[in-house]
C-alpha cells in the first residue's frame, strides 16, 4: 500500500462527518465551519532519517515543519493563523533548537503558536498541526475542468537539487540548499487564486508528477504536461548536469518545492500572473482522460514523485 491507499482505508473507518465539517479527509486540509468562520485544518510531521539527516540543524527542522503546514493552508486559499507543535528529541538542547526554528517561522508567516508537547526519543520528530482562516471559497483538488490550463508558481526542482547537494556534500549551491531546508510557501498567491475563482489547487509537496495525478483523480479528468515548459533555474540545471540527471525529470519528480499547482481558464491564470509577485508558468492542460508527460510529441513514461511508505 502507498500513502493514499492508507488514507482511503482510514476514511472507511471514520463515522459520518458532523455538519461543521465542510471538507473531510483527503484534500490538502480539512475545512470546518467554526464560530461563524471557515477554517482549514491540517498536520504534517518530519522524522529524522526519513525527511532529513545530519545536514539539517534543529532550527532548520523546526522552521520547515511550520512552513510545510503553512503551504497546505496556502493550497486551500487560506491564511495561516495558529499552530500546535509537538516533538520528540534526544536531549533538551535539541528540542530548544527546534523550537527556535518554529518561533522564527511563526514570525515569518504571521502564525501564533498555541502550545504543544515534547518528550524524549532517540530520533528527532516534529509534528505541527495548523489552523488557517478561509475568506473566499476553499479551493479543492476536485475542481479541475477539461480545457483548463495547468500552471505552477515559482520554480520547480530547486528543493530536490538542494537535497542532492546536501546529500553529496557538494560545495556551493547555497541557494538550492536553502530552498530545501527552508521552503517558501506561496500564501499570497494561494489567496489571490482563491479570490479569482481558480478551479483546483494543490501544493507541490510530493512532486508535480504525483500531485497533478491527485488533482486529476479527484476531478475525474486527465492532463498533458510538457516537461520543457517547467520553470527550472540555471543553478538547478547546473547541479543536475553535474550529477548526470535530467533537469526536467528532476523538476517533475523531486518534490518538496511547496509551490502551487493551479488549474484554471487561461484568462484567470493571466490575471493571477498580473496580480502576484511570484512567477506563474503554464506547464500543461487538463484533458478528458489519461495523464501524459511529454517532451514535444514524445511521451515520457514512468514518472512519479515521493511515496511516504516507499
């Protein structure tokens, strides 16, 4: 089973959702109606040895744990507001280092930490739960329509390039390393997309090749993505070339970019591009069926992103 098989089975164990639950398990966030407002709720954890190794200091881990949750709220078109942070660390000094990074990220993203829990464990683990406020209608994964264009914010492949540089102990490539250690969730772009009425949106945590499939499956459509259109920076291309890796494939499969993938009509995407500071790049289109990754007319087979249980 992969992560989404597990989620599907877990969903079958749940009782009927109460009326306050507008969007249950299965999207970037659940959505709740509370106190007259609409709220997004999500949680994510980082585990030593699985999500990071010795090249990440505790403050980087704490910062990233908050940032990836902020990105989930951004993908719903919401504003991150509150977090609960729990962690297990081998010693008190490591725990304090993590929470220094948490505090820095909370200040950066305008989030208030409500509390949490901590305990001792051999492997450093940080779990963050987040609440975000939604003012427009929440943007789901299920709203892509045939004829929509697919676009991404920012750049792809920088995070996995930074990871490779860290894993290989490579000198230089500091910008790419920072993009992996300290993601930049696209909150403003997500809010703008929601107000403009985009059809579907997801944050690119598992990699474009996997995340676009989640949108297509939930929307009952297909897609065509052109690898040559993916926004890949020069330093990512340089690092990929130094390791004999294809930069387009790296950008499509690497994951942890925490950019946004948006499905919307051309005019909506044009307006979004004119509204936000981050670049918005069209990379494909929504089709009736099948999911194709192409270079020109050639189909590129067997592309997939991160699998949490692989």
